[in-house]
């Protein structure tokens, strides 16, 4: 007998049912997984989230990777619309408790963790894992070609680049490699001209800037990598010389944290080849370790600053040429913990509270944004 497949939604053709389901808020997707096997398969496919993205339905969530005092790694996601924290499934056991590892996002909804060193600080690793926001599961990816920690990484054209760092013992390396998810393999690329202890890294206008302290001399220097030509070039302009904090490229501009708590921003001015004050929120929270800001990220078109106490601020930098010192509060918005006017279920409140308390006992290693 021929087995008839039930429709996704009774009385509707499947294409129309999919059109309805892609409009369900992302916070409810876990519930959709529980309805039936067909819905679970649909929501586990890249097609579903690619369609959401192409139609402007995809939502950006903030993902915070933290490590506790014992070195255990945990990841939590923050929904900026409903102001809720959610813990991700535990990091797989084949990714050891590590420090000085890297993180990146590929394809918009795959969160990668890679490299690092074990807690004893004696063994570099090359293991790579990634979290799929579609399936809410962790997976293995091909190992890096070299074991390394204390390196820098970036993503350009959906390819993951890794360079520098420490191999084994105290051996610093100039080597670099790239991972292409479409080919699911790593390949070596050109080496940097100098071995250095990395300080900062940023991608700006398709070029990767890597700043560090040169081994031997200890002098600060910066090299820029071009994927198109596979070449490194030494950079010595005012952007590099005045670059002493984490920064981000957004809307064609370079922004840097201007103070420890991230309540002040500076911007690179090409005309003067220097950094200048862009905006001061006038609401500084302090210099305690828990109030120090982690690296900034882009969230829904705004500059997002998250601190180690899980406080989050959004800054509208869409018009960088406007005079903003007179009205900084119009551009500055604190979102974590806000939203008490939003009606939440008891389960949601409890879930978010547990996740937030779990985060508070550890420090932020890195932050990323996934879109699904």
C-alpha cells in the first residue's frame, strides 16, 4: 500500500505551510521541533533558515562563550527581541577544557570553536567543533593543519583564516591557514613576515589587519593580509599606531572601545589618519573586572557592547558624521535586563534566570552573532 504523507499544516499545500512557519519568531522554534517529525526535519534543514534570511525573517542573536575558573567552556545565547538568555547544549567532550582558543561564525548560523591549549598549558590542540543553530547540536569539523593557541582568526567571504600564535612550548609561528566550508578542508596560505604575540585583529574593507608585538624586539607592529593576492603587507599608518583596544568595522568605519567599560567609543578618521573621540555615553559603570567590556560585535546593524557581568549596550552608529556629543543617550541603549514590560511565561523567566546566573560565575572569552 502507498503511504500518504500528511501535510505540514492540514488544509494547506506544503509551500504555503512553509511560508507560514518561517514567520514564527525564533524563540518559539524549539517548540516547533516538538510538534511532529516533519516539522523537526524542516526546522533542521539549512533551506528553512536560508529562506528566512532571503525574505528578511532571520533574527540575529548574541552568543557569548565563557570559561569558568576550572576552565570549563559554556555558551549562552541572548535574544535581543524578548530579552532572554538561553544556554546551548554542553560543549562536546572531544573539545578539551581549553584556553586561548578561537571562535568564528560561518554561513551565518554555524558557530566554530577551534585550537587553544589545555589547562596545564603544555599541549596545544588543533581540534575544531561547530554549533549548528538549525539543529541546536554540536558537530566535529576537520582539525586545523597545525596545533596552535594564542592566535588570531577572522572570516572573509565565508572562509575562516587563522594565523600566528604558539605551536608547542614557547615556539611562536608565522604560519597561517584557511578553512573553506564548501570544500570542508584546511589549506596553508602565505606566512606573515614576522612572528609576533598577537594583540588585536580586525577585518576592514576585505583586508585582515593583524597587530602584535614582534618576537625578539618586542616592538608593536601590524601586518595586513589580502585574500585576493594571498600576501601580507606591513602597515605603519596612524590607524595602526593609535590602535590600542579592540575595534570593529561597521558601515565602512572603524570603531574602538575608548575606555575599559566600553561606555566611550573612538572612531578612525581617514582625513587626519588618527583616532578621535566619537561618543561618550556619560553613564560610565566603573573599572571593576566584572564591568570591563568584551570585544564589540555588530547586532542588528548597531554596535553591541557586552560586559563580563552580562550587561549589554547597543549604540546606533549609522550616522557617524552627525554631532552626537550633545545627545549621546539618544544613540545609546542598554538592553540586557530591560523588557520587563514584555509578558513572559514562568518557564521562560526561569530558563533565562538560570542561564544568566550560570554566566555570572565565569568570564567572557569571546562573543559572536548568529543569524537564523
